[in-house]
């Protein structure tokens, strides 16, 4: 066991890092603050704006972002503006709603109406959205990177009454910003199936079959390029190491490898955030091994009512509304299996719930010196299907401690600790329609298939 710990500690220690300082790192703590930061950064950008998200929605917040980009480009024609979203997600309606108007038609309408001079590119990671999407995160404004797991719409940006809680970090570092920009430029300028969605007609994947194969091959190899350095064992005060990582597919996935090395190297305490409780088998085994060797684990998960697929029993039922209950079934099984560690206090499960808002946090704290900012949901879909990225922060001097403690305190403020697995509801407690759905899924073993792709 010690050999594995030492190997992982060595692996992380030998990772090339960009050198940053605490004065150049700022955490934001609210969705509304995140929205204000985006709009201010767009208005103040002088040279380049690169936005990467799963989607830019056709709603008030999405239109506000689009207008801000258009205004910034009109004010400064030399400003480089690039938006990157998922190709498939942009060309369908919301789940459960009619698809008579999509985000792509919104981009095209606004581009024509306002004569915009920038492109919104679509990336078809897989042939169908069900089998993998663009899940890269990170916005670049000149020499700053604003990193969050959030996409761009009303609820993520708290434009109206509700918000979807995430993590938000602003880092000023020119080479980090360059690495994000170069990664995207290689996608856009290569002979890949990457097309502007704001220009009709949008080519189909059948028309781009050869380029799509090249895109997938490229994504499996692509990594952020930067001139990193191994951190000294005793870095100067306030020094932070930052390493951008990308990952795609089950094999050779650098981000997945780093996540497992963080787990293996943790000696005292690990804190995990995930909105969908559905760990890959490898991480479930790692967590069990960590508990056996005495590591304290804090797991922060959204309550089923804080899941973005949750539909209150008072509203018409849709099949997709069964997902939050399926995740809760997973959580109860996990808690039951490890209940002795809950009793001992070495496993702390916190359920997040705040009014009608939803929970979307992801990431890892390890031993108060390693932090992973990521859009990775730590589930089988992220592990095998989606294109993911993350920022590894190494803080040997403890410079980030105050920000980390503040962020964690604000997150835990709206959580309830599970003191025994029986606190978590069972199938019999669920609405009748949910009971029937989950029972049928069990009979046909469809629940295991769903867990692998959602």
C-alpha cells in the first residue's frame, strides 16, 4: 500500500506545473458573482475572448452574453472572439420540450439580425450526444482564465430567481491562457469536423464522416501545451503550481489518471464534490481502500431535489425525472456498505439542498495542498465518453488555505450530514411513478446501462 502512495506522490510531484502566485488567483462564491465577472471581463477584454462550455442557451442570460460579445466586437473589431459548444446539444431542444427552436437557430438569427463578426463553433465529440459530448470548461479573457463547471444560461448564471451552484475560479496567467487558446485553435484550424453553428446550413456528420474520425483520433492525443516546471519541495511563499489537463476516452486518459493518483496519494483527508452519485468502479474501489487505510473522506452530493433533472411530484412526470432517484439509490447502497466508517466519523456524507436551487459542484481537495478544479462529474460517462478537462492546483505553502476554507464553509452551509444510511430514502418512499419506473429498470437490468451513459 505504501508503495502505491509513494508512486502517486512522486507522479504528482514530477508533474510539470506553471508557476503562479496567490495574488493572481481569485475564487468567486456565488453564481450571480460569476455572471457579473463574465460580463465585466467581456467588456474589458482588449485582445481575445475564448468561451468554452457545453452550451450557450437561448434564454435571457444566454442572450445577454451574446449581446455583450457582439458589443465588445463592435467596439474593438480587432478583438478575437471564439465560442465553443457541443455540436449535438446546440441542435436539439431542452429535454422534455419540443425542438421547434434550438440554440443553433438562436445563433443564426442573432448573427443575421446584429451582423455579428464572430463564430460559435460546434464540436461533435461522438456521433450522437448520448455517447459523449464536449464537456471542456474554461473562459479566456486576454491573460485570464475563468474556470467553472457551469454552462451559460439563466440558472447557471442566476439571471432570475433560481441558481445552479458551481465552483468559480479566476486565474491571471498568460501562459495558462495561451495553453487554453492553442488547444481550441488546433481544433478549429485543423481538418476536423468543427463547424460554425451560426452559419446555415450546418453540415451533417454524414457529410463530415472523414473529418469526424480525424477529430476523435486527435482528441485522444491532444493535451494542453505549456512550459512547465517541477515544483521545488519547499517553494517560495504564496507560490501555486497549476497544470491544465485534458482527457477523452477510457484508455490513456490523462485527467482520469491524475484523479486516481490524487486518490492514491492522499494520506489524511480527501474532500469530493459531485452532483450525480455514480462513481466509476475504479474510484469506488479506491475510496473503499482509502477508508480501510484510515483516510478521512468528506463527500458532498446534491440532494435528489437539487438535481437538475428533478421534477416535483406535483408536476407531470417525465421518465428523465427518475434519474435523481436512481442516483439516490446508488448513494444509499454506498452508505450502507460503508456505514461503519460513518459511525466512526471517517466518512462524512453531506447532502446539499437550498430551497429550489440545484447543485452542480465537482472537484477534489486532498490533504489541504492538492486541488482539482474540473467539470468532470466523477461518473462513468465522464470517465469513458465525454471530452473533459481540469486544472490541478498544487499548494505546498498553504497559500490557498483561506480561500479553500471559505469555499468549503459556504458549500457545507446548505448541507445535511448523513449520520446513518437509513436516513436516505428507499424505493418504497418514492412516488408511485418513480417506483414503477425503477422496478421495471431492475427487471430488465436497464439501471446498469443507464448508469454507464448518464
